[in-house]
C-alpha cells in the first residue's frame, strides 16, 4: 500500500498594504499588489497523509473534524495539488493553530501555506518558492505571502499573467514588532472571501483605493528598503483606513471594528503623542495589530495588559517562511 506523509509549519502574515478585491475569483488573482510581514510566534502546523487506505478526504482542525466550507475549501485545494502531481489518493489532513482561528488573525494564510507545502512534499512535487506561492494562492490569496519569511510582496499579475510572491527583505533586515491584540475569540459575520466580493460589487470607494494603491506600495517598498519605520507605520495605517472605508461603504455595510478597536486606535494615537512610535492595522476580525519598534514593545504590552477589554497580547517579530518539519501530528 502506498502511503506518503509530510508535515509543514507556516506563520501568518500581517498585511501592511492589503489585498482587497479579486480580478478573478476562481484563479484568485488580486486587483492590487500587496505587501506583508510574515510574523513569528503565531503558527499553523499541518500533517497531510495521502494513502490508498482512505476512501475520502478528511480535515481535522484543532482536534475537530471540519465540515461545510472549511472542509470543502481544503478538499478543493487537495484536488488541485493531486492533479498537479497526477495522483488520486485521498488524504487525511490534521492541522493545529496556536492562535484563535477565523478571528482576523490570518489563519487562512498560514493554514493554506502549511497545507500546500506539506501536500507538495507528500505528493513528491518539487516546487520552487515562487511556484509554491502560485499554488497556495489558489487556496487562499494571502497564503501566498506566507511562503516567504520577512517582508513580502504579492505581484497581482506579472509576465504571462502569473501572480506570485517574492521576498522584499528577510526577517533580519528590519527589526520591528507586531503586537497582536486580542479582544475576544469570536467568529465573524461575513467571511473575508464574502466581504471582499460584496465590497468589490457594491462599494463606490473600491476604485478610489485602486487609484492610489500604487503610490502606497511605492512608499511601503521605500520604507522597508530604507528601514524608515515612520513611513512604514503611517502608510500601513493609511491603507488600513482606506480598506475599512471600502468595507463600511459596501451594501450591506461591513464593519469589522468594534468599540474596543476604536478605543485602542485612540490609545495608539495617545502613545504617539507621548513619544512612543506605534501604528495600528486591522484585518477582517475585531482584533488588531500594533506595529512598533523593539524598544517600545514591552511598555506598550504592559499598558495593553492593564486594559480590561484586552484578553491577550502576543508580541511578534519578523518570522520565517513555511517549512517542512519532522514532527507529524498523527
Ligand atoms: C483583509 O487571503 O483570506 O487579510 O483569497 O478569499 O482566501 P481569500 O482571502 P484572504 O484575504 C485576506 C484579506 C486581508 C488583507 C490581506 O491579508 O492582505
């Protein structure tokens, strides 16, 4: 009996210039380039086993068998990878996140990156990082940026209509901190995928952002290359506000910010006025990220941990890309 098994570990990434809107929903081609920071501390570990002993694909996340959308997205992705490898064995997928799932903390990014890398290894597919980014993109767009560590850009469509990611700078280039602030572990009203589709179809702000996003990307590349933290933080914050304005002007209105988000945004501004350089960014969950420099991280964390509505903080450094590991989950 043929059995092939592999395990991969992936870190999520925090979008500094966000991916928001698709040109092609099936191929997952984004409307704009995006730039992110792959972080350490948060991770997804996934073991994939393809075997003739399985009669169907099965997906377990954090010890629970998944059904519905999470399962069907994983099965669709496994089928893509199987056809790439010309194999047809079913698979068992066991995945563990060390952080809350579907709470706007990029679990689909690390989830699909780990799934893609482990599956390719198990299927005997030898792929470059660029090729892995193009494959994992089909599972979830933002996962393409988690293939690489450090600062990463996702190119919307390069030569031959290829859309892939590349590393702008490795994790040692620019030592910044991303403090993840968790308010409560909650599921969202709309998935990111649905929200992106609704806002592309209904928000009059979408084109406005596309008109300026190239200049934001340019500023972000410069900020990273020149290690200009002020420029990085200001640009990330401005892009975050633009993306959430698109969400707010969609029909139905998509609001990912809760009271705690607004209060923490105020706190970030107060910190800055007091000489502590910090900037915020928020994805599609109620939780948020505070970007800062290493010398301020402990003080900000102490302040946050005294706030009753803050459940947890996790200080992340720039992290590694997705890698194969030896310890299988089953
Ligand atoms: C707000 O990659 O989760 O986090 O491609 O539909 O799976 P799909 O979407 P996903 O979107 C992430 C959106 C974001 C911004 C970003 O990560 O760039």
